[in-house]
C-alpha cells in the first residue's frame, strides 16, 4: 500500500528565506507526483505536476524535483513571502490506479 | 466553467438525514474524483469516475455512500442516514483524462452532522 509522508509537519520562516519541503513515498511505481497548496477553509490549488519520467518542474519561484527510485520529492520555494503561508500537500498517482494518494501536508508560515 | 464548482459550500444536517453534494467539473474533463478531508486527517480517496462510469469506488466507506455522474459532467455524492463521523470537507476534483493529467480541485463542501 502506497504511503506518502511529508516532513516537517509545520515550518515557520522569516520573509525572504529560501526553503525546502520534503515528500517521500514508499512505492516507486508511480505515474506522477503533484504538489498542491491549501489555504485555510479552501480547496486545493495545483502548483506543479511532475511526470514519472521527469526530474523537475519549475513555476516562478517554485521548483519541484522528483527522484522516483529513492521515493522522494522536494518543493523549493525561493525568496518566500507572507502570501506563501499555506499548507502544502504532495500526492502521487500510483501505477495501475487512478487515485491520488496524499501526504498530510506541511503547514508553512512566512513571517513578515 | 472556469473551475471545479461544488455546492453547497456548507451543509449542516441532523444525524440520520440524507444529504446530496454536487460537483460541476471543468468543461471537457472526463475524469472526476471525490475525496474527503476530516479534521486533522489527510485527504481520503472516495471514488473515481471516467465519463459516467466508476471504475474505482474502493474508497467509499460504507454502503450509506453512493455517487453518480450524468452526461459525463455533473456528479452527485449522496450520504444516507448521516452519522457524526461523516462530518468532514468533501472535495471534488477533475482532470482532462485521468492518469498522467493534472487534477484540479473545487473549494469543497463542509458537512457538519449534528
């Protein structure tokens, strides 16, 4: 059974700092990995989608990497801003399945 | 529409009543998913539709839960005889064609059973 773990569960940083969020998964047979953000009381906003054949994806200040063989992904946020404060979730689509398996998220607080 | 739309945004119901939650996916998306997010818990998969068919309903927690999708578009999640443990945020997502394509989520329906 696929399990997704995100460390740390919570992170607080000063504005302007570069930071890394970690995601690990137990079964490397995935189709893809997706990073989302969730603001309090809101749904999920898709940030980046990495296919299993890709190593990384970039969007603005965000860069996500994927090492499928070791079961790891990182989300790098450059020059963090208070508006980046949210819970960040990673999810994998398991080979042979259509469903996304989620981690429990990292709650990020960026202090002005 | 521009995004995935869910209604109602909030629903309070009495224990034992039936509820229906609605999801309007992004136009043209063939894949549709329902998830549940309980307080302090991760997102739990409920059911997946491809068109009007549900090839994976393995996440439905009991036979009180059912879902349908009509016209390859709108989906309804029905919970019969609601229990307090059904209280959660129910999230719907759609993607262009399922596996390998990006999933987009709605804002969710917060269900409270009192």
